[in-house]
C-alpha cells in the first residue's frame, strides 16, 4: 500500500493536525514514459500555508481531499523513461506520497556525491536561490552597507546573512531565541543579533545594532518587525519582501503604519520577490552557491524530522519557530 497526505479542511487561523488526513491507496506502477519515485526527503515551508486558502495567488491553492505538494527529493526505483535510470535521485515539486509516478516533467537530477540530498531542498535548492537572486536583483548590496535580516536563523535568512558577509556588509539578524542568535553569529558569521521575543523596543534595538542605519532589509516576517525596520531605513534603501510569516495565520488583515511618506522622503525601494519568476537564472545562481559551499564561504543548518507520518507536525512547528535552518522531513 501507499500512504498519502491530503488537505482535509482549510485552516482557520493557525493550521491544526485535524486539517490533514492520511490516506492509503494502491501503490502505482509506471506506465510507458513514466518513472516510479520513492520519496526520500520532503521540504515543509511557510508559504504552503497560503496555498491552503481558497483564493487566487501566484500559485494555485491546494484542493480539499487531494494530496498536498512541496519540494521533494525522490529516488527512481523503476523507469520506463529513457531520461532516467533506476537509482537516480531527483528534485521536484511532488505530492506528499511515499510512492508516485510521473512523466519526469519538472524533475532535476541531483548528485549525492557533491552534497547531501537534503541540501538540494535548502542551500542548493529554492532556499539558496531565493537568497541569492533576490539580493542580486533587488538588494544590490555594496561593500560597507548594512544588511538587516528577519527570520535570520531560518533557511533563507541564514543564507542571506552569509552572502551579505561575502559581499563585505555589516550584517544584523533578528530571531526568536538566544540560542538562534548564537548560531547566527558563531556559524553564519552575523555581526550582531536581536532577540525579538525579549526586546521591548525593536526600533531602539535595531538602531543600536545598525548605527549607520539600514541600507537593505530582507524581510521574512512582516508585521511589527517590518514597522520597526522602516524607522531606521536609509535614503535609497532597499526592502526585499520575501515572506510574512507573522501574518500567514491571521484571519483578518491587520492595520499598520503607513509607509508612503518614508518611501517617498527617503526614495526607498520596497519590492516583493517570488523565486519562481526567475527560473532562467537558476543555473548560474546554483553554480555560484555550490562554489561558495565548496570553498567554505557558505554553510547551512538543518532541522531534520524523521518519518512520513510526521510531515504535518513538522509543518506546524515552523509557526512555533522550532526549526533552526531548513526544516526537512526524512522518509
């Protein structure tokens, strides 16, 4: 039999385990031109929360009583497709199933000898690509500038900070525990860290950590932390809106400060970023990330949860900040 995870109900506020349903179905056999895949690693990401809403977005919403999908590393265990051999490992947007068949469209082969398989879901996957391309396209980092990063101990944020140091910037990270701040500074090379959960005045804390102001703010959380960062943004500053995890489970749209005056007065660029819009740049970006990784200029952290049955809980743990670096489920 084959185990599958469906979206049972659309969450109201924070998702619950009851919103997911485990289904058993017959294990599939590959038809002509298809391959049979065995799931090895599953990526759980905050953006999946948006796809659980029945609303128009940049990517189609999940359908009720159908499998959820995300980035997955899988092994080819049977092939009727000349482009793939048994034993190949592939990366692609696949369904939360233990076994599945596909024509191979959208799959990319990965080499376990060059990096761990899970790294292709993180530093050498969409995580690393998001950090690299957004900083290149929007951040336009210059040596000596100040880079502020929220969600800085997470998969994207920690990569952003390291690239900032490679570029010669003063890098400040925001996270939710002192343990994460220590990780950011000791492993990822951040210059300073701010614990937003123990800081009473975020505006003051950011100003003290960034005495020359903020040139680039990489935003993964939105909300009040974005509000505080805007207070220290420099003239011609750039704000990269990559995520807004603080808002994903809100049932109503919150009202916050108005940024128009700051944007005009300081000629600030604020731009949203979707990595899927930049697929043509994936090749060169991956090559650069892999080179930095080989040279020891980049490193990464993973939180690996084991067991297919634990995929939903691992996803929910993201919203409690229980991950350090990339959250991955090993099957």
